[in-house]
């Protein structure tokens, strides 16, 4: 059978299919469907130094070819994540490769979260830095849309942890390749892209936004062509591994991302329609490689013919 194992700058995966942060909870909810160790990695919902209750409801709306969400990074905070039985203690019992997504409202928030996870890193394979957050000390400027802030947050986190770092890039910038270069130069071992795209939807009967936050992030099939192009461009600009995501619902979707230059992929919105979507994609990738006579997934990466 084809070899699906991947090594992304020291992050070892049994297969290149992981879950996208925010779409898989903290794993326990989906462990009722299948064993989590079948996945390449479980990427948990974002963790900050503090508990976050998120935005008011309604927070999700179905739209054409996708989903709009404004959850607001709801999460238990670092203390409960590390000690609560339904969080990291549970994940350590599953044998799954665990990646912890981290965020904050200030630079110090990011550093503190990374430092705590470094101190209690048993069972944690890597950190994913969510830089699509506003820095309250900088007047709300987003870490992900200010190249200097993006560089600084990565470099400061690099100082406090030895874990592999993944920086999750925002698509809401003119030149994603420049941001990719900047975070890699600052110590990011891997980049992941893309995050959701700001969008909105209106209920014409009430003339009100369909979500309470007015606008939210668009995910699902509608953003796949955008994500694919950004992955392709980024793969040509940096030499580190790329985790591609954005509208991946089928094995064929995932294979496109590999051909474009991604070394691994993350499944997100598809999980809401089918909890088994990641497993079906793994099986489909394996079947494609077998039929194409490709022995290892690494042989497919970046093979776009132009």
C-alpha cells in the first residue's frame, strides 16, 4: 500500500489529513464516531490564557457553497484545557497526534499560552499560532494583517517553546507570500492556510444579519479556489512545509492541494456535514496513490504541470 506517513519539519504524522481548528472541538465529541488516532492530527479549538465565552448567538449561518461563522474563539482557557478531564487529559489517552491552536488579545497572551504548553507538553506534538486576532494594545490591528506584528508574535513564541510552530495565515492581505516569508524567518517551522474570509448574510424577511455579529468568516467549498491559489503561491515562496485548508470535502479536493504544494491538509466545514469526512478522505488519497502507481504521498507534493 502507498506510504502516507509525513514528516513536516519534525512534526510526524501517520497520514497527512488533520482537522481544522474550531471544527472538531477538543476531540472528545468525535471520539464517539471513530478512534482519533486514525487521523494525521487533531487540531483543537483555540486556547488562550483566559476563558472566552465567544460571540452572542446566532453564530452560524448556512450560505451558498459554505458556512458563515462568528463563534468568537470560545474556549475554556489554558488552565482548564490542561487540567479538565474533557480536554488535554482525555486527548493523552487516545494516542492521537495533538496540535494546539493558540491565540490572544495581546502579544503577552500568546507568549504565556505557549510557555504553559511547553511546560506541560506531554502529548502535544506542535502549536498552531492563530494570528487572525486583533491586538487590543495596538488599537485593534490584527496580528495577521500587520507583517511586523506577525513576525514579532512568532519570534516571541519561538523563544519560549521547542515545539514545532505552525503559523496559520490570514487570507485578508494583499501578499500572503510576504507574510509567509516573514513568519518563517521569525521561526515558524510550518505555515497553514487559509483561515476564513470575512463575509455576511442577510435575512430579507427581517432585514437583519443572519448572525448576531453582523459579519463572520466564510468557509467551505466557496473558498477552495482561493485557498488553492494561495497555497500554490506560498509553496513557491517558502521552503517549509505547508498545511492547506479551505473547502476540502472530498479526496479529490485534498489531492489538488497536494499537487499545488501542500504537504498536509486540514478538513473543517466538511466535518459538520459528515463526521467521517476525514477518514473517507484518507481512504480516497490512498486509493488515488495506488491507482496512479505513486508509492509515497511525498512524491505527489508540488507536481503541478505548468
